[in-house]
C-alpha cells in the first residue's frame, strides 16, 4: 500500500547529500531539523521523514526538505552504502507495507 517515491538524482556535495524526487514533500517553505528529537516534536511529513533518516543513520545530523528535494548532512563523508540507505528511506517514505 502506498507508492514508492521515484528518486530522480542523488548528488553528494561534501558532507551533504541532495536527493531530488518526483514528488513534493513540502510546500514553498522548507523545513529543517537538527535531530530526531526536534523532528519528533513536529507532526508534518518532512518531520516524519527526518526522523526516519536520523534513525537509519546515526551519522546524520541535519535534514532539510523543500518542495521535492531533501538535503541530508552527515558528520562524516558519504559512502555508496550510506547514500543508498538514505535514498531508500526517502523512496519508501510513503510505503505502508513492503513488497
């Protein structure tokens, strides 16, 4: 149930990973979060996504979502496995049940 979000492009820029999707996650205003605790205090889709990203990778320390893009910052550089994990979290965000 739910739809997979198509990931159009994943771009690492230093410690920031920009994930471009086919779907809007916010309105025109972006939302930023600096930790799972701050994100869990807000009940919006970007906040819920941020909580999942923080929980999926303990190195993630900042998430910013605006329109159809999500920027995720890590304390250390991105490697292929961590980029794939973050992309999967975003892609499966609207999925209620796995395949």
